[in-house]
């Protein structure tokens, strides 16, 4: 099952079943985070991405997605930390680099 399938309710149900059977499945937790993010459920998305990172600390896409969640929640310092962590593991990640640059510029601008 892929998150992009268009049937978000069905995908959510399927991934929840996977996590029920295998709570240590980092990919299923990540994909539930993506589905929660699509619903603008930032709290649930954050919890799912955090769980994915607990299970697989080098899961750069989970760290990147959690950075987006933290931005949405107004925690730019946490987002910067996460984007920096992504770039340490994946220096070619242009999406993380662009988000990091934007947030750093915001911090540097006078209020």
C-alpha cells in the first residue's frame, strides 16, 4: 500500500493494522504521519514521525517530515535542529537545505 494511492481512509486503516500487528514498524508509523499531515492533524503527524525516529534514528525522511510539523507548530528551533540533522546524513537533500535556509533567514531578520 502506498500513501499516494488516493484512498487516505483506507490507507490509514491498513497502516494502523500494520502498526497494531508490528508496533516497531518505522515505515508504517512514518506513513501514518504522512496521512495525518495530509489531514492537517499536526499533533498526530508529529507523534508518528517521532515514533518512526525512535525506531530508526537514521530515518532522514521522518526527521524531515517532523521538521515540517514543528514549523507548522511554530517551533522553528526544533525544525532547524531536525533539518540540520537531515543534512548531516544527507548533504544533498535540497528540500531540507531550502527549508533550513528560509528558517535561518527568518531568525536573522529584525523583528
